[in-house]
């Protein structure tokens, strides 16, 4: 094989170092120093405390927050998959008004998170419309145990169109011949859907699951606007905890340690997932 | 192919040059200027712009220098700006920061400590309301904050409802307030509006009631949250909704502006924590012409008179201080600017345009003739500073958190002393650990 011109990757590589590796390294370093409002001004001289921030972060509710974040993210993703795929199937074939339906489906995704959260916050008030509909006057959605389900509910409402978009894109890529072939073979709609169409969706939807879960975990605006800071313990998700630690308690070292710990804890299952589902769409396409 | 490469190369070059230009110094050009960072006023944005323009013109006539305004939208924005400026040693010359944030700013040691010379430059300490200087620094020799505007807290009450209930004057003790609120609660009418879900209101009640009972919550380097005075404060605050039932049950979801909106509908006797800035919202509601401000009670709950060691805290010392950055290369100009906006004419101007109360004593004096404002100006004079500690942010967070976590119990209608004590123990631990780290 001819020598490939790998040096062409240099600009991209340099940018990656600058944009990803340097800040990551900096975060790693900050997590080992006692950086707070007292030492911020001479931050280079802030005292080195080794793993001190890490031990403190484990003792200050971080694991609880990671658990809430991960479970909330996984549940939200699981709930959005059937909705997203069903919506994609409904808008796959042409019919009158399809463009309108497609546009309407995108509304939750297009609205800024801040707006979504503000509207839901109003609706979920103790004397708000949601309780009026349910006839459960005065029940709490924004505090206490139910706030966790309120967070998931709103996240599902705001995030399902992402799965829908990915599934729709995958459906568009199903070759016309495949539809014809299954028609010739006399396949009815159900076997056609489960044996022919859905396998095409596997790659893109698995990728969408990954991206959606990461988006849920990183969502700060939604819980912040819905519940405010300090958040109720039931929805003290990781971004909220890190926010309060850095911007209200001003413990930058501690919050950096929290971020690093969560990165590691989330990276492990992520890696396992990537290995398990082998998201190499091209390879799969080649085999087909 | 070649042309594409050339294009790519030139665009990268262009980008690099642009980045280099952006990173360049801030004091290019011949004419002098200073940068000023203030909070964006979301309530009166146009008025604020007009005010900025007018001040900039006055400053130019006085000094020949320009004012470059920067605004921040939230406390978070402000903090990020302060952080980056402190770390890089460049940024705004003058900062306007909230009073309770001043101790945190002080602990960064990034602002000019005001000596006799600096105070002289801004027109002397005497020109300010004495109480407004309460949170300028840990002691008189180490002050960094120059009082700019005040936003003292008061109560607002519905004159018609109070009259109908046979109450001839608003409450002056917390017990009296509870009793009056009970009298005012009938049918769909409630005695009191309280913003239980606000991110800041709860700690102001707790701190005020405790300080009146003689416990300022932070005593040197010791947190005193596990204390009968604090416990009584929480019991009273929760009791309004849970046991006295004088607050609309929906209040467990209210922020301050929602509580004001509820009061403005005209079916609530008192709204317990607001400021002169609410005037516009009140006049837009059904209570127009039927409301009055009153001082918050200054006698602690469970007492008929204030104990000897209690302070007459009618409000936390609330408003904005001006800080001059230590790294500033235009300090003289910065202090001239501070003098301009704290002198009487500019102080009256900002009150007229934006409703912010003066910290300038002469300006405050001239406002007292307005009967509506008399109470507010008095509240400002009777404001007491919250403890000056770099750990205060954590303390107020812990006090608020105790309320946030109690809301489900509160909504069920009962919150036991044991539950309150548990939350107080947790808050005490967090506050004390923050105080232990204070340097």
C-alpha cells in the first residue's frame, strides 16, 4: 500500500488537542488543587491537595446525583424510541397533509429548552392546568418524589423528535427495490415491518440512543428552569450539582473533580455499549 | 484542485488574523475610556439604556473620557465575568455587584481596598446613608464596596381588606402578622402571600427573624443554625402554610414574582417580602390604588418586644455596591466615574428612571417627602447587613435548601419539629464546613 499522506490530519489533530485534550487536561489538574474564591486570583499557586477533592466529592452526594442522572437519561431514551419510530413510520408514506404533520412533530425539538421548561413549569404548578386535568388539585410536581417523573415526562416531550428524525432518515434510505421485493413475495405489513424495515433502522437508531442518552445526561437548562437551584434532592442531577458547587459554593476544584468522576463513571458503560452494538454502519452496509 | 487548496489556506490565514485581532488589547486608540459592568435591567430595559446614555454624556463632559457599558443577565454571567477577569487580570474597571455578593468578591482580593484618598475621590464617606456602608467590607479599614443603589425589602398590604377586617394599622411583630393574617383569611381570601419556592426569599425571612432574636446565624467563624431562634423562625415560616393555613396552598410552587402576582389579584391581605421595584406590577393589577408598603416586623416570633441582643433588622441590606478592579489601569478615572453616579443628581436620576433607591444621604432625604416612599426609605435606613464572610453564599444556600427539601412535607400540611431539626443539622454541617474553609 502506498504511504498515506497522514500529515494532512495535522490541522485537525492540532485543533483536537486545542479544543478537547487541553481543556480536559486542565480540568484534571484543577481537580487536584484547592481552587475556590480565595485562591482564584493566584490560581497557579493554589495549593495542591491530590485526591482530596475526589474523596470529598464522593462524600457529598455525587454518586446519588450520577444515579439520578443516568437512570433519568436511560428511562427517557427508552421511552422516546417507540414514540420516535412510530412517528417516523406514520410520516413515511406520502399522503395529504404529511408535510404539515412532519412540521408539527418538530415543534418540541425546535423550541428552546428554556421556553419548554418555563411553559411546563407553569403547567405543573400546584394549581396549574396539569393538576386541573387530572383532578388532583394541589399535588406536587416540582418538589418531592414526583419531581423525578415530571423531569422525565418533560424531557420525553422535548426530546422524542430527535429519535423521530434519525429514524425517518434511516427509513428514507431503505431501497425502493426492497419494498417492491417484499410486495412481490406477498409479505403483509407486519412481517414486512419487523423483518424488512426495522433491521434497516438498527444502526441509526442505536446511534440515536447513544446521542440522546448523552444529551439527557448533559441537560442543565431543563432541570434548572423547572426546579431552580438548590434543586429538590429527587432531581439533583449531575449538571445541577456541578453548577451549584461551582457557581454558588465557588468550589471550582471540587466541581472539576465531580466532573472527572462522572466522566469516568459514564464512559465505562458507554464504551461497553459501543463495543456491544458495533455502530459501524458502513461495514454493515458492505456486508448486506 | 489547486484553487481549492489556495482558498482553504487563505481562509485559515484570515481566521488566524481575525483571532489575533480579537485577542488584542482593550486600550487601543488615543481617547481614554473605562469599562463598567452592571446588571441588565429586564424590567425597564429602555429606561436603562437612556440612563446609560445620559451618564456617559455627563462623564464625557466632566472628564473627556468614554464609558463602555457591559451588562450581565444573571448572577451566573456576572460571576463568570469576574472569574475570567480576575484570572486574566483584564476586564471591566468598575463592577456593580449585589450586596450579599460583596463578601465573596472581597475574598478574591481582586478589588481596590478603599483608603482615605479613595473615599475623598468619590466625595467622602459622609455623603452616603450610614447603614448603606454596612456591607462594604469586613471592617471600616478594609472596605471595597461603594454603595450605589438600595433595594430594601418591605411588606405590601391591601388597604381595603385590612380595613374590612377591622385592622387599623399593619403588624409590627411577627406574631401580630400571623394573627392579622388569620383574621384576613376567609373563603377564597388569604391573609398572606409567601413565595416558598423562590430561590432566595426563604433565607431572608429566616435570617431576619433570627437576627431580631439575637442570632445573626454566623458568629465569627461559627455557624449557629442549630439554635432555638433559627428553629422558631423556620416553624413560623412553615407554620403560616402548614398549621395557621393563612397562605394559599399553591404558594409551595411560587417564586417571588408569582407571589406578587397573586397579591395583585386583590384577594390577599399581605405580601410579606417585596421591594419598591414591584410598584409597576402592583399598579397593573386589581390592587391599583389599594395597596401600601409597610416595614417588615422587627420583633422576633414568639415575643412581644425585641430581646436586648436582638437587632432591629427591617430588611437585609439589599442593593448594589460599586467595586473598582485592582488590575485597572484607569483607577483615577474609575473613581471619578463612581463619584459621578453616587452624587445627588445622578442618584435622583436613577431613581426617577429605574426606581432604584439612592445610597446618597441627601438624595434619600429629598425622597422622603413622597408618602409612598417614606416607608421604603425608612426600611433602607433600618437595613442590617448580613454577615461579612466569604462563606456567606454557602450559608444562604444551606438555609434555602432546608426549605426546598421541606416543601413536600409542607404541602401535606404538617412538618414536625424533628424533621426541621434534621434539616437544620444538615444545614449547620454545610455552613460550618464552608466557614472552616474561609480564609
